[in-house]
C-alpha cells in the first residue's frame, strides 16, 4: 500500500498545526461561527445533532493493520469506543469534543492518516473497488490511479472552493463494484483495440435530491491524460456550476442542463489548452506510484486446499459463511474474506474499538497486514490462504464479525440518520433494526437470495437508498417521521435509480411493507431471476398494490397520506 514520502508528511503535519491554531482562536472568541465553519469543514469536522462529528479519511478504502488499530485507539480515547464506516469508505466519530480535535488529527498523522477533504466544497476522498488488486475480473489495478488522483487533488488551490462537493470513483474490473455511475466523476478502466490502458469517463452522476446516472462524456481517455482531462472537466464545473442555489450546485445539474454532448464539447475545448500541461502523466510517474501497490509475496498453493474442502463438507455453518462472505481470488489457493459489520443488534457499519483491533489482528496474521473498507460498510481481508479460512471464521465469529449474510437482505446499508445527523428528517437505525429482526431467519434470507436494501435518513442519500432493490427514505411530515419507499434500484454495470411507489409509511409499517414487497417477488419470480429483474418484467403495480394492502387508506383516497 502507499507509504507517505517526506512531502506527504510535511503537508499533513502543516495542516494539523494550522487547524490547531484555528481551533484555539475560535475557542478564544477570535473567530466567529461563520468564519470557523469553512475551516473545520476542510478538516472533516461537522456539527451534528449531539455535537461535533469528525470524518476520517480512508483513501480508496485501504488501511494497514496499524492504521486500523490507530482508529480503534482514537475511538476509545476520544469517543465512546466505536466508529461508523460510511458508504464512501471513511470512518466517522460521533462523540468527539472540539478542543480535542487537533490532538486527534496529530495522532492520526503518526500513522499516515488524516481528515483532509472529507467535507467541504472540494474534491473528496477517491473511492474504488474493495477487491482491487485481487479480483478475477480485473482489467488493471485501479489503486495506483486512485492514488495519483489523490495526490493531484489534495490542496489543489484551483479546486478548494467548488460550487459543491465533488466525488470521484474508479473501477478497474469488468464488473463495477465502485458505483461509478452515481459519482460526479466515474472512471472505468478499459483497453482499446491495441490493448492500451485508458478510461471510459462518466460525468454528472449523483444521488441526493435529484438522483441521476452519470453520462458517458468520453469513451476512451489515454491514461497519460487522466489528470489533464479531469482538470478540464472540473474547470468547466467550477466555472459554470450554480452557486446561487445549494440544491442545484452539483455537477449533475450542470450536465443535465447543458446536455451530455454540449458538456463534453466544453470539456474538450478546455482540455485543448491542457493536453501537454506539466500534469500529463509519464510512464516513470505511473511506475513510481504502482510500485507501492505491488502484489504481496504469495505462496504457491493448490487450487483447492484439502483441509478447507473437508471443513466445507463437515460444518454447515462454516459452509454458509464461505458461500456468502468469501470471494474468489485471482491467485490460486487464496480468497478474499468479508468481515460483516451487520450484526443484528448493532448499527450497520458500526465497529467497536475491540472489533477494529480484532480485524487488525486478522489482517496481520492472515492477510499481509492490510484491510479494506467497502461502500457496503463492511471490512475485507483481501489475501487469505484457503487453508486459514476455518480459523479466520472462528476468530471473526468470536469478534462479532462473521454474520453469514453478505449480499442478503440483512446486509443492508444505512446512514446514521436522525439519531446522530442534524440534517436527517427521520431515524434510520431503528428501521434497520426492525427489518433485520423481521428477516432474521437465515433460510428465509437464502430463499430470497441476493438483495440490496438501503436506508437514508434524508434526501442527501448517504445510505444510497436510490440504489436499493428496495430503498427507504426518511421524510418529515408535520413534525413526524415517515418513510418513503423506492423500488427497483441497482448498482453495478446495469445501474438504475429506484422509483417511489407512492405515499410514505409510518415507521411501524415499514417492516411489513418490505415483507409484502418481497412476497410478491417470491410468488412471481422466474428461475434465477433477481428482484429488480422481476420488477422490470411485471412493472411496479403488483408491488404497489401489495405495499398498500393494509395501509390506513388507499393512497388516492387520503389527502393526509398522499401529501407524504
């Protein structure tokens, strides 16, 4: 993984010292709230429902065991002994004290960690596939390109005050596991007919109040121009993005307003001035960064370990965990393991300090000391020998990290919602807990099959509800918490945005609504047909009718309900 050089250390230490001074001046009354706000946001510090929330960066979702232990230590010393992993790989601490934030940032810097550009109107943390470097369908490892983008975008003075935040995701595999189509800039690694590496470029994707899929603005961008073209694209956004209306300030609104062809034309025109700029990438520079992501010292192992196969035959619980939580590896004899942060009774995405330390121990002993964070809010050991899977399972189970439900309905995504976030209209966590309880039977989950259920507490869509086969959105209705349901969303290559099925539901109704929607699917699906495929084949009406079967009033007969 990438290791800081002297320059990296210098800029992070300088930022720590700078923010320490800014915080001291604010606490002394020398800076107003309005003056301090952009300064704290540049360091990942929000003011949430209960006080400051600090968002810590995990660049492209990659951590060392030592870094994860540092997170655990900080959560224990400065917070309440746990943190929340987000859909953008980052870790959020919800109970920090403002005077202690500079000390937290200093402690982070000791392990090459920071909170830089995790908030504010800037280029945010670059994200990628959590199986990068080990996936069997990989065209090229996206992590070097993500690191190049990180170095270029960090403290880039031209893009410090964009119209709104700007999110970048990159996929290096044939199957998109980074949700690139719902990012401001999505990059898909591709090869042309000559076998040369480049990028298919998407722009203008995003969730939130206006959910849109990104538009292809370039089919093939040679890798040498990754930075120059990105700079041209962000310049067009910076110049023409709306600054008069926060709800229309994202690049997706600009791309929609101009149209794909006109937006692409303007980017190409801007790029004409930058193609030979100093930021044009050289092979030497790419090689320099790529060496930091060299494959570990894999052993030569058999395709299938005999002890592993014996355990699969003899232990049904282990076999189920392998089926759901273990991913095929491109190197024979190895596997990628997902450590689930979706244990019923705990908030999805939350990890205690003890769990982080347990995951760090597993990474150090069995996966070359590295661990990944997925946008599904789980942790991944990317390089586990098959012969160690049984031991890893037992150790993960002891730490509460082995729920055998990855990809099933209990593996739901949710934001912290109204329990923590000051922007939320409603609580997400009680809804998640109620759904997990309703679908706790593992056989039932397997009968349903692969399923994405996502929950957001407000229109900012931090829970990616638009991409759920069933999505749930908290809404405020006359001071009460209600929940709107969307149907048919999907991430991946065939990404699509879910559609609202009708008026919102009271919290107590939501688990039953979900169960009835799934009941329609189970009764009507064809062999090997997923939920979204069934929705697309049947249309939404059978599902809508089932959802409102026990509703207090039909949606067209109740004005109070319809206004939800």
